[in-house]
């Protein structure tokens, strides 16, 4: 977790999800792509001394779930449910007034 000088709190979770909380109440998060998850898993496996078994198991399960969902480029406009869950690789932003929108790279 990191707190920036302007008051934002940034968290990077073991699952690869990134969350940013702004002082005005805006929150944003991004779920990783399958490729990013695989890179994280490879990095954990390569660490000297190894990684905790539960961390490796968790990332393995998430990668399996992502493979079933398909986390590649969008072939068609996503459903409202998919947008609310967070499309891998895309940012979801929730404003203090409740408006929610997505941002793609």
C-alpha cells in the first residue's frame, strides 16, 4: 500500500488487482489481464527462497478462471454486468456521486 503526497491510497493486491482511492471519494480499480497474471506467477516462482504456497495456489486459480472468461481483446461491446465486475486490463472509476464508468488503455 502506498499513500501519495496528495492523499491518494494505492493498493496492489496479490491477485494483481490495482485499487486507487482519492481524497475526494473517487475510487478506481483495474483487474489484471491473463498475461499479467501469468507474469506475476512466473515472477513469484523465480524468487529466491520461493513464495508462499497459498500465493502460488491463488494465482493459479485466478489464471484458470480467467482462461474460462477470456481476458483478451474485446470482440463485442461488454455487458453491463461485465463492466461492473471489471474487464481485465480496463479501469473502473466510481465517482462520489455514484456515477461509474470505465477507462481503457
